[in-house]
C-alpha cells in the first residue's frame, strides 16, 4: 500500500511551495475564469456551423461525408454527445472550453516537471493565461483547443518517459488536424533530447504514429483540400500568421511587430542560458515548426494562424522561462556583463507585460462572431409574409440557419469553390432568385477573392435597388452583407 501511494504521489504535480508559484496558480485560475466568462457571448460562425452540421449526421454518414477539409474527425466524434445533449452554444462550445481549462492545468504540470523556478512560473503563467490567441480557441467550437491540449499532453508524457501515453497522444493528434503529425514529431524530438538512450523506442513510436495516420490520410485525399487557397509561404506570411496567432485582432500590426522582435531577443537570451528545460522547449517548438515549414516549402502552404495555434502555449512557457532566468546563474558573482544581460531581460519582460495588458484590454469575446446574431434579430424584427432568405453561399447559409432555420430559405444556384460551398452538404434548396415566388428577398452574401466574377455580377444585379439592413465584419473572414430587396414583379 505504501508503494502504491508513493507511485500515485509521484505522478501528481508538486504542491505550491513559493510566492512565485502561488502567483502563477492565481493567474492560471484567472485565465480559467476569463475563458469561461465569455465563451457563449459570440455568435456562431461558419467554422463552428460546419462541425455542428457534421456532428448531427448519422455516424456512418459523417464518416463518408466530404463537407470539411481540415482533418478534424476526432473533434467531430467528441462533439456528437454534446450536440445530442443540446444544440445551444453552451453545449456546442463546452468541449473546447474543457480543453482550454485542461491546457492551463497541463501548463502548470509541465512547469513543475521541467523544474521552473517560482519566478519563471509567474512569468509563464501570465502568457499562458492572457495571450488572446489562447483565449479564443477555448471559446470556439473547433478542434484547435483540443490540438493545443493534446500537444501539451504529449509533451508531458515525453518529459515523464511515459511511452504508451506518448504513443496514444501522438496518434490522436493525427486525427485532430491534418498537421497533427508535425506536433507529434515535436513531442518526439523533445523526448529524444530528454531521454537520448530511448532513441529506438521513440523511432518506433514515430513509425506507429505515421502508420496509424495512414487510413485517415488516404481518406482525406477525398476532401477539397487542394482547392483551399492560402497563398505561397513567405517571411511576410509567416509573420502575419504569427501576429494573428498571438493577438487575434486585439493589437494593431505595429504591436505584432514589437512582439516578433521580442521573441527574437528572448530566443537569443535563452541560447545564452542554455538551461535544459529551455532547450527542451525550443526543440518542441522547432521540430514542430520545421516539419510544417518543410511541408509548406515542398508541397503546399499549411502555415496559417489556425494550424500554428498549438505552438502558442509552448511559446508562452518558453518566454516565461527565458525572461525570468538569471545571467549567469545566481551565485556566480556579480559582474558587468551579467548586469547588462539582466537589464535587457527586465526590459523585455516589461515590454511584454505592456503588450499583454494592451491586448487583453482590447479583448472582446462577442466580437469574434461579428455579431451575426444581431443581424438575425434584425431580419426577424422586419420579417413580413412573402419574404424569403436568399443565401449566396454556404459560408453565410450555415451560421444564419442556426438562428433562422424556421424561415423559408434558398441557396444561390452558383458554381463556387468547394471550400465555400462544401461538397456533400445538401441542407438547402438551390435556386435562382428569379425562380422563387416572393414579395421581398433578404439577400445575404459574402464576397471573397475566390468568388467568380459572374457570381459577383449576379449578386450586384439582385441587390442594386435593395437596402442594406446589416453588415457583419468578421475578424477572420470577409465582410457579410444583408440586403433587403423588393420583387418588382410581385403583385
């Protein structure tokens, strides 16, 4: 019995033992409260409406349906019981919120396992709790909160040399997103650095991860991935994605540039300290980033802010450790270089805290959905007999249908790219506006660069004499317009 209790206690994170750790625990608790406080405030948007639709399908139909292109099968399976429980936003987003809470706990656990000092824990917890880019996935019914959670869980297993858990988590990552294997490679690289004698075992885990991914990879070849236009990879696109990843519209691009420079300087300082925990975190990040970069430069660009979201929590841990380290370690005597390096570290830490305060002060959970629910209320308020909803694409049809499914609606009969009008999604009747009996039409459309010119011309024709009743400015998608038109030929 004593042996069993000792084994159980060894697996639990050590208790709080310093003021820095107590501060870190309070900050992470505040981060949990912040995530829970606003997770139902924003309206549903397209990226949430698609998994809601798919999770509502019969199971085997969902497996064969091609109406998604990010490789999030695991997420949709997890979502199914929550959708069965309720289709309200609180239930739809609850798995993401739970993963966000779990990420905070795993961050605490990793800091303890990697022997962070109290000061390092205090700094790292601020990043983990208050990075806007870590808050919004916990309030979004997509798989990115799960991706971050599994990535940190894999890192935790790597630190503890729990090989079965590492293998299972790496396998789950491959079914969370099509870039999931890159995150598994990052966790394996970290494990190899911490446990170099286990190389053969880790190679076996890596091979098993890739083999377990093969069935889903072959299945994913049926998806419209190749039609998704994300542009060529470039330094500018990487910096842009990193800025959106961290700040998610809470800072202007000047603030993004400051944070990019701070990461460069913080990395340089970490190289000076050469602490084992910092090198391990660098390998965790570098191997994952490098794997995605290799795919982007060899095949197609996969490095957009959403796919890189799992990197942000390890970045927070790395920044907290590097900014709080002493140069050189305490006890080696006071000298001028050490004073200079510590002054630089203190300056970087101060600027980071200013940026985090600035970004957090601009955080608005409701703005993420573009206030689409308010536009739906406007439609209901002005609705009359003989009105119809006319959606130009599924990108607007699915989220509006969440609020207005009881109203007569149609989908424009237009050929659009398959990532705009997803294949195998037959929820709406397609028709031209001229063929639909109506007195007034609520034409709802979203213009994107990929919209064919002939479709744009049709929309301009339909709405040229209409009245704009609402517009929705998405942080992550093109602007949506709601135009009320009169049917001049109607009696």
